[in-house]
C-alpha cells in the first residue's frame, strides 16, 4: 500500500498537481510485475467562472527511473463567449494543457492506474475527438471529452445534470462516486475500491466458506484475479472451476 501511495505521490509531483484541493485514486491495473506504470488522470481547474476539465496521461518507467506526461483538453477555436459558441457547433481542437499552464492549477483530480492496453485505448479515443475539429457546449465540450476517455476505461462516469454542468462541478461529482468500503452480496462480502457503490478497482470477494477472490474488479461480474482463491478442501485442492464460474456470475447485491 505504501509503495502504491509513493507512486501516486511521485506522479503528482511530476504533474504539478500537489496543489489539488481534492484527489482520489482507483487502481485498475492487473499487471503486477510491469516495469512501467500507466496513469490516466481526470482533472479540473476552477480559475474561471465555469472552470475547465481535461485529461492527463502519465507513464512511470521503473527501469529508466523517469516519468513522462501528456495532458489535453478540448477547447473552441475561440474562447470568446458568443451565442454561437453557447448554442451551436464551432471549430474545436485539443490543447496541450502543459503549454496552457493548467497543470499547476488543478483543483480536483481522479488518478486511475491502468494497464498499457487501456492506456493506449484512452489515448486513441482522445485523438479521434481531435480529428473531428468540433466544439459544442454540453454535447461536445471538455466535459464530454472527459467522459469519453473515462468510458474507454469502463468507468461508471456520472451523467451531467443541470445543477452540476460546469467542468469543475462535474469532476467534483465524479470524485464523489469513488470510495473504499464493504459491499454485501448474496453469499459473499466484497471489500475494496468502489464506484457508485459497486466494485471498481482492487478488492477482494470473500465467500461464506472462506474462499476468496483477490483481483481487479469492474463490477461483480467482471474481474481479473491477482492471487489464487485461498480456501482449500480437505485434499488441498482449490474449489472447482465450475464453482468459481458460478460465483463469478454473482451480480445481485443484498440491501
């Protein structure tokens, strides 16, 4: 746990986001022996009336002992507040947030550690948005850019609401969905990272017979095991694959 915290602290130092007023994290990585660590950070600043949301991609290379960072946000070609910008579609493009000096102004952030494939998929989604060269408030703006990237990671991104439509408010709402805790299900208990009250990230699912699944969870019906099930029968054999398959299909939570 301390090593994980140290990595997040190092990444925060590289990103210049130690000034973030609110910061949470989810670990969706499954490669326990990877030499590189990959992060996707959903961030916002609030130095303007509405604030701004953007995404940061970070890589920590444990072999070369160095980090690299990219950060992009979607903007209209002109930042002027015109009726056309507000109610219509105008030209838009991704802006390098490091050049735009957003990195040192982060007010809220969700740091998500991911595997390399997920990292690359999220970058691909960002590039596809840049290719369209369009910006439209509430349907194709910086928040929707954030949501699209989050969806590629299979995060349960919150919907936008009238009372929280601004970029900074949206990231605050995103952070409010993330927690750690316990979830009781039909014949088991989940302990670990949660998003909207459901497993998301590293955790463990312990059954009534003391067998346990440790791994990375995307809900109860999808996970990648990191350690074998702990419980053994009298002959020392692990529970049957059919039993585990039945358990992995468990989705109904008990109130």
